[in-house]
C-alpha cells in the first residue's frame, strides 16, 4: 500500500495506532489542574501555498494553522516555535517577510515566536509548533458526541473557496483562528466534541463520525455561507461542504446547554447528531454528504 492509497486520514490513523495516542487536534499533557497543549503543522510551497501567496502571508498562515488547533481544544496559546526550510537562492527580504507575518499573527492572538530552526530545502517548507494551555475541565475533545447533540459551527463557510476562485485571496491566505470563540465555548461546559474546519465541513463530519460512532444530519438552509459564495446551489455546496480552508470550529453541543453556548460565542446550529449516516437536508430532500475534502496524498481534494 502506498500513501496515495492510505490518504492523510489513513496515515494519521495508522500512526496513532502504532504510537497508542489519541487522534486529536493537539496532544494534551497533564500539568497540575491544566492540560499543556502541543500541536504542529507543516506547509510546503508546491502543496500548501496557493498561487499569489506572499511570504508575509505564508508566515501568518503557519502561525494561524497552529493557533486554530489550540482554539479547537478551548486553549490559550503560550508560544510557538518554527522551522524554516529554504532553497539557497531564497531572498533574505523574503525571509524577513515570513518572520514578520509570523510575528504579526502571533502578537494579534496574544502570543509570540520563541525559537526554531532553519534548514536547506529544495522548496520553501515551513513547520510550526504551537503550545497552549487549558484547564482540564474545559478541554474540548474530538471524541464525545452523543445522539441528540446539536451540531454547530462558528463564523461563515465557503469564504476561503470563494476567495480562491475570485483571485481575492485574503480570506484564504490570512485565516483567523477562533481563539476567543474556543475559550468562551470551553467555559460553558456545553461542548461534547470539537475540531477545526481546516479541511472542509464534509470530511470533518466524516472524521467525527468515525471517531464517535455516530451520524450527522445538517440542514442546508441553516448553513452560514459567506456573502462571496455564488448563488448557484451546486457550486455553493462544493465550496461550503467540500473545499476547506475556513478554519472555523465544528462543535457538538448538549441540547440543554445550546442557549448558553450561543450566548458565549457566535455560532450557527446546523442540525443534530444521529445514530448513523451523514445526511444533508435541502428542499425537503435527504442526500448523503460524500467523504470528500482537502486531503494530502489523495489528489488534494
């Protein structure tokens, strides 16, 4: 079997089984009454950096990816380290821009870059590691969804896809990690499962389904779409369900605590957790949501 056969989810599942660890957005290490959160993300020029992404945006994106994982656990970021792989002819001014983008994003969300490493590579390759903290009782796991829970998301969906196709790439290249929303939601103790939507709503629902042994039913009419998503429903579904890059939070909520969660953060309830199957309701019809989204080694999308 090759990596193209495994796909990213299959590879991660295999690694977690071999190491005997959780499939989580962040590793969690007990530290007194808290969990220390540790996460890492990598991006390479040819597979992760859209055409037109500036070095400054690449630096911002690297930090934002890591902070989004911390946000999904309800954590507060403490610091980040980064490793930068660059070709010999990469410009020093471009390096400066990467570091400035990283520093700007980190500072905006109350943290900083404290170290890292450099290496020679054939193409620009960036790797970041984020460290955060969360009280153990406020940690929001991926595993915990129960039948009857409400499914909800923060913010709007489809904006990253619309930015890519329109050529106006800021929404795609400068994602906004939902640190404040994650912290607020975690304090309600209403969240039964949580992950970020970096790879798209559809594939994230499938991943939660596999981890929790449940299903999902979501309503297209409730979907909080970006105003930049086209009116054509077929194209809109592709962008909202399958594209990814929005870096919102996907959560399941105890039904009796829905109002408390809505009061804590801007979320949109989409549907409910069911015993099995992943279904989209639209115009009175029920249709399956495909297991499709952004995934390395599987043609991307």
